[in-house]
C-alpha cells in the first residue's frame, strides 16, 4: 500500500536567542560586540516515519518532546531544517481549533472565514453550512459574536468546520480534551467515520486510553528522537510503565 | 502551475479577508464607506484653505493651468493609495502570526489582501475626484478612459513594495517607525501639494525627481485625468520598469524569507 506520509531524516533546529533582539540598533550593537549568541535547540533530530494510507497513527511523549512540532512540520506550517516530508493527499489539520476565528464576528461569519482559511470555496461552505451547524448543535447562538462563547462551544464550531470535508489525512492534536463528554464521544464517532472511509489519521494525545483504543501504530518520542515505534498496545503499555 | 492552483484555492479567503477588513474599518460609523469619499475631500478643503488664505496664492499658482483643488486631489489619490497599501501591508504578516503559526496558508495572501483593500478604498475616493472635477469646471477628456493604466501601475508597485516591507518587518519591527517618517518625506519629495513648475529653475532637483516612482505615477494619472494628454511610450516604459522592478524585488525577498517567518513570531 502506498504511504500517506513519508518523513525522511527530518530535523528541526530552533535558534533560541538568549536575549530577544528586536531592533536593528540592538542587532548592530550585539553584532559588533559579538554577543549574537544563539543557543541551538534541536526540537527534532533525524526522524524517520512512514505512515501508510488508512492507518491511524499515534504520537506519544512527554510535554515538550517535539510531538506538536512534528505535526506542524507534517501540515506544512514549519519547514524542517533538514530532511523532507512527503505528503500524498489533502490534509485537514485539527491542530488548534478555531485558528483564525475573529471573536468579534458571529459564528455564522466565522464559519465562512475559517472555512476559507482551510481553503474551502464559498460554494462548498454554502452547501455544507447546515451540516456544520447541526454538528455543533448551536443553532440558537449562530448570530452571537463568538467572544461570548465558552471555550467548549468554540471547539465545537472549530471541529465541525475542520471535519466537514473528507480529507486524505487528518491531523488531531489533543483537541478532544475540550468539550463535554457527549461532544467528545461525538468527535470520536466522527473520527471513526472518517477512518472507515480510508482517511489516514495522525493523533497526538496524552490520554493513553484514547491512543490505545484508536491507533494501529504508535511512535514514542523522547526529547526529539524516536524512542520506539510499533504496535499501539505494546508501545502504550511500555510508555505507561515508564512513567511509574 | 502549482502556485496558480493554490492561489485559486485561497481566492475565497482573499475576498473574505477584504470583506472583513471593510466591515471592521467602518463598524459603528454612520457614514461607513462614504468616508473613503469624504476623507480626501475634507483634506483637500484644509489644504486649499491653507494655501489660498495663508499664502494668498488663490486657486492657481506656480504655473498651474488647473485649479489647485483638483491638482492636489489627483496627486493625493495616488499617493494615499500607495502609502496606505504599503503601510497596512507592512504589519499584515506579523499581525497574522496567530494564524500562520496554526494553519498552513500561503503567506503572501496577507500583504496582497491589504493592497487590494486599499485599492477598493481608492476606487471609492475616485468619486471625490469626479465630484471636484465637476464643481471646479475642469474639462472631461476622453483620455479619462486610460485612468486604469496608472492605477494598475501603482497597484503593482504597491504589491511589490508590500511584499518587501511585510517580510522585513517580521525580522525588524523598527521599520514600522522608520517608514512613517519615510512616507512623510516621500510626500514632500513628490509634487502633490506644490506644482511641478516651481522645480523648473532647479535642474538638480528636477533630475532627482526622475528617480521617484511616485512622481511618474502621479504625473501619469494627472495627464489622463485632468490634462487630457496621452503619455508617450517612454513614460509608460518608465512606469512599467518601476512597477515590475519593485514587484520582482519584493517577490524575491518575500520568497527567500517566508519559511523563516514562523520562527520569528
């Protein structure tokens, strides 16, 4: 089977400036004093992962180990310092839901705005509008500015918009932690639906249960390197034990 | 080809952002978009009052063969367009950092959007130009149909400059403050509030003026709108060279740096 995502020798290096240089004057002074020292920080080093089409792939690891950086590289937000990422198909990133919501606008306006951020056409959003609203169950709040929404409500709208298309690859970053349990179940159901339709899913979560339940394979990332990669239940068991 | 496809894909985002900008700009104002017409008119009244009352120079001076009102307004239309487009674009990439850090969007959308938004504003302020032309009795010439030409030249120039400025602003925020001063200097360096005639006795300044792209766009615009003259091939080539030269520089600078934006936000 063809690979949906091929990650080859990917490294990501951040320049962590010890002091933030924000102005030309500071920059010149620091340059001549030779104080422009950057601490290099390898967020990821030499990552190799092939994710097959239709697979549900999990990423686990402690905070700051580079999981989210890897997701951002896959979805094209970051360019890796070295190495390459090949993605076959369309991506729907659920990295931070509601990116690009303008809180002064109403939910109705935001559905169009956020939809266009994700690259949908107006025609497509028009078609799917009712379906999106039905999924959020927020009919009566549709024309309320979103600044008056609770974070759970915002997440509902964000999730509904992002999953309305049938992407080839779905990227999910700990977004299921918000919302009430009914909505979480609903989200999981929607993800399961997408999966059964052959969509590749990449999930980051701190909930080991969720990962074990949903994923086929898992990569355990520790300080920017792959520690282990393999069957979900095996890796998750080892990961859970290591914490004890 | 690939670039073209992504542009088509995000075309709706572009129009959506322009729509939002218009909505936000005129929120809670009664006259709304009418301000795009009123603003240049009021500015013109102030300047005319200053020049005629304070300096006693009346409606025409410095060899002007058109009333000062319309002379100023035509120049200011082009200048305001370029200055608004570039100075709002400048912050556009940086202000969109929340978005750029979270989803993949072609980043050139942001400066392009600001330029097009200013372009829409400028189209409204053309109404002011027509109104003043009627009231101050300036003849309408057939050359008016050429008006889109200098406007397009100015648009291409603004887009190029906006690409350059918005990319550099991500790395050095100082540019924002510097550019405000630069814009004021640029206004005085261009014959907008003074007639070009007063420079005729100063050959050196006249020579320098040839390197000011704003001068060429402003003069081109005045030629077709109020002088009823068709600029010759040389004028067109100069404008084209400035516009596309700036566009190429801007695109190159933007393209080389755009992958690093996200690390500096």
